[in-house]
DNA sequence: TATCTTTACGGGCACGTGCCCGTAACTTTC
DNA sequence: GAAAGTTACGGGCACGTGCCCGTAAAGATA
């Protein structure tokens, strides 16, 4: 019941190399002050023993605290989606606080590019050791990435990806595939002659994410030679009145819409419209396990919700930086979340 | 960037109580050798400071290693299902090995009660600190539980539950609800006049799990006044020949079976039968993300797989004991896993 | 009263690593 | 050739907790 003699440790390495533990330590942290000869000798022994530092002791002895910044949208009255990643971040922090890791959270307004840029500026001003960020705006993120490269600050993207910016990792959905799944789910209750409506409700019109989802969605129908017509609509005001007005018009023009696919969590607004206009026969699919959506799932207005484990994304985002900065182990570059299917029957056990 | 002065610690408590750290330590671990008076004084200060021991330092200083036993079915040639929980156990172990936690894994044969009892005996023989167990056989588990109560060894059930045995926690599916979800999924491709076949392939006939799933499955049809007839069959030999023979007979008796629901991971055997007998029009649903099943998902023979995150179950099972034994924090008694729906379209990102 | 036992507590080392400080030996500068 | 600077390394304390061992003081026994 006693710990085995972990004969490997700095002390053992030092003994074998005929140096002090301080010198071994210098090599381990590649600090200066060691001759090439001894350095090589020590490194060889380290490899031979497959030395793994004791993180407990390391973190206990170190006075440095590691600060991580999290840059995510604030929880608006429109959607409480970002509650979940935030809670994942908190969970991760609680787990690694013992190791001297601290997180600072910065919130921006999803409808305001400026606030995004502002929060980035704030984070970069107080040089943190690592950053988890939801890259909502492409150009600003690009600039952010180059700044991080300069400072060699690792950063992780969550929720959506912008490739080729050398993020330490991406943790989030494969949007194309996610749209593909949405299309499949839509077909379960679809009549061959019914039209399909794609609804994109967002103030940001040029959003890269939505187009990828839509592409995947359409790809399914191409792959399966489905005869159904597809209609699409962009709604750039997110309030109910505007959405209702636009939808009324679309449904007026297209009498035979049998299914609707909403590319984000605002599906509850559409659900509300369908309910109010007595069109609940229309199949409805959208995104994210947020309160309002679950309500309409419960009452059969929404057929399916697609989710990508937002809580887990927050958790993993932080843990990826922890892996890199504390454990110093490698991190998977691309980390696609499962595409979860949530229905009236299984939602009560869904762990958002 | 420096750690704040964590003024709370045994040392601070000792200072305030005018005793040595050793005495505080005695109180913390309620060992003997402290007068009631000082004990109370120290306990008051501990409460006042809301003292949280530093686990890093604690585990570093302690020479005791904590041993956890894992009792799960072996990976048979029939199914590699238990690979997933095992991998979760390994992941948890890697994470907490640093804290001086060790796991020992014990495998039993799912088709052999004796081997189950034997492994339990082995575990109890070498008093471990905590146990994760898949309670495959009810009576043996009941005996096991009383033994554990006597020794005050905490144990966690994974994959299936036996209530009222005072397990520290149950981590696994809500089988009734899971069957309910299965029924819902089955209806997507179901004609009103088609019969539904429930298939239970298992050597253990008296299995509590399957009956719960089936109950949930039937409940759905009761709740939704579906007109379809339900036929059921028990097959107690698990090889393909036997299954094929039984199914041939059932399909001969019931010409209009439109959908089949298999209550466990042996759905691939049924899939194989349906394919060989050119009955792929029959809707097929079953359990678990195992290799063979995914193959038939890919080729559209299986419509849906229902999964309960077996990897996570293994991970959480170990971590629950860790929480209890090392962190000394409370553990959720009932931990229902999500009922995941896996299809051809989303399986590639599923994290088993 | 002298000896033994019990109770109640303190001293201090250990765990494995981080890192400050000191110092020989060697090199450069004027 | 002495002073100053540089390089390469060792000593040793600190982190917060666990726990062994030692020991005064109080009580028990003869």
C-alpha cells in the first residue's frame, strides 16, 4: 500500500549525470548556464528514463500563476446559448485552480464588431499565457491571431473555426456535416411534393458559419436526389416582429412549405411564428439546447435540435491550454464535437 | 503574476490556535491525541477560515496509494462494447495517477455467473479503497454490496443499476427512457399496418435490464395509441446460426414485420440476417457503437444506434471514487447518461 | 516518593520540483 | 598582471501537508 520508489526524478537524473539537481532543472527548462556537453549528457539520461516531471511537486513549488483569458459572447436576452460554454470554462477552472491556473473571462456583444475588437485589445494588453476565443468576426480574429503569433501566446478557437490561423486547437462542430445531419432529420416527416425552407436569422449577414451549414444541408439533397424544392430566406433583424413579417411573406409566396431548417439557435422565434399562425404541421429543425427551444421541443413544434456540446467546448478549450502550458503535452489540432440529436424523448438527459 | 498569499493553511490555523501544525493535522484527520478543548478551538478556526486542504501538497506528502478496482466484462469476440468503458477507466487513471491513485482491472465472462462471483471474491480479498462494477448478475451483486457495506468500501455501478444497494453512485442509462426513445425512432419509417418485432438476444434470460428497455419501448406505443402489433422473441443462443433460425421462423409466421428493435448491441447479428434474407426494407434499431454495428449503419441496414457514452461511464465511474476518496467531496447518487442517437450521417464524430 | 503509563502536544524531516544565491574557474579588459 | 566580467555549476530553502518520533506534564501504581 506504499508508493513504489519512483527512482526517476530530477534527483535520480542528477545522480546519474554527476551533477546537481539545479543543473538538471536548468536543462529541463532550457535555461542558460549549462555547457553543451553536460546538457547532452543530461538530455540523454532524461530520454533513457523517459522522465515525466511530477506536476504536483512542480506546481506546488512554482510561485508563478498561469492566467488564461476567455473571450466569448455575453449571454444576451436573445439567447442564453453561451451560458453553456461559460459553465464548461468554470468547471475546468475549478479543476485546475489547484495547479495555479487562473481564468479571466471577457464578454463581447455578438451584434457588435467593435466590442469584439475591444475585448481582444484588453486581453492583449495584459499579456496572458493562453487564450480561448470564439472567433465571431473574421477580420478581427485574423489580426488577433497575428498578434498572438508575435507574442507566442497559444490560442484556441471554440464554437466556430477559421482555418490557417495556426490556432493551437479548434474545438467545435463540423458545420458542413452538421447541416448534412439536419437535412437527413428533416426528411423523416417530409412529403415528396413539399417545399423546404432554409431560414437564416442573423444581424451578421456575411457569416461564414451559416454558409457552411447551408452547404452541408443542400449537399444531402444533392446526394439523395430528393425532388423537393428548397427556398431560402435571410432575416437580418432578430426580433419577433421582423421575423414574423418576413415569414408571413415567404409562406404567402410558397403555399406548400412542409419543412423549415433554421441555421442557428433562433429557431424558437420561428417556432413561435409557426404556432401563432397555426402551421405546426411544418417540420421544424434548428440548433442548440437553449431554454426557449426546449419548450417548443416539448410541445412538438420543433422536431429536432442539433447540438454540439457547448459546455464541453468551454471545458475542453481551457483544458487544451492547460495541457499545453502546464503538462506541456501535445494537443489535437482539430477537435470536432459530436453532432448530437435532441428530441422530445431524450432531451431530459442531454448534458448541454 | 505571483501566487497570492494563501494565508489559510495548516500553518495559519496552527498560528491562530496557538498550537503546532501537527496538532492541527491530528484534528483534520481525526486522529487521537488532542484534548477536546483544543479540538473544538481548532475546528472552529477551520470552519471560520473555510479551510480547503491543498490536494497537491497532501498527495505529494502522503505515501499512501489509493487502489481502485474495476470489475467489468471482458471484451469478447461477440462484442467489443466493453472496450469503451475500459478506455474511459484508463483515461481517468492517467489523469489521477499523479495523485497516487492506482487502478486494478478485473474481467469476468458475461455468460458466466461463476466468473463474476470469482472476480468479486478476488477484489474483496485484497481490500481496495473503492470499486467500480458493472453489476451484471443481481444476486451476486447484492451479496457484493453487503460485503462492501461491512468494510465501508464505496462502490459505483456503471452501465446498469440495481437500486437500493446503497452504491455511492450509479452512472449509466435510464433504460426505460432509452427504450422509449428507441420506439420513437422506429416510427419514422413505420407504416401504420406493419408489425413491430422486439428481439432480445441474450444467454441470460432473466435480465432485468432488457425488461426495462422493453417496458419503455412499449410505453411509447401506449402513449401514442399507435395501431401497430408488437411481436417479441427471446433468443438465448447468440451465434448467427441460431439467431438466423429463430428469425426465419418469426418472419415466416409474421409476413408483415416492418420494423425490428434489438434490445442490445447484438443488433449486427440481426442486421446480417436481414441483409442475407433480402429484408433490408425492415427498419432496424439497436444499441451501441461497436464496429460491426457501425458497418451496418454505414450500409443503411441499421437505421439508428442508441448509445449511452460508455467511455464516459468508465471515466466517470473512476472519477466518482476519486472525488469521494481523495477530494472528499460529495458525489451525485444518480447519474443518467444522455441517450445519444447515432445515424449514418453523424457517427463519424461520435465519441463513444 | 519513585517508577511506569497515558495524554497532549511540538519538532522536524520528507515528498519532488522551482529557483535564488553563492562561488570556483575561466576569459576579457586596460 | 590585477580587476572585472562571464560561464557553469552546487547548496539549500521554499511550497503545504503527512506523519514519525520525542518529550514534558499529568495521572496511576506500588
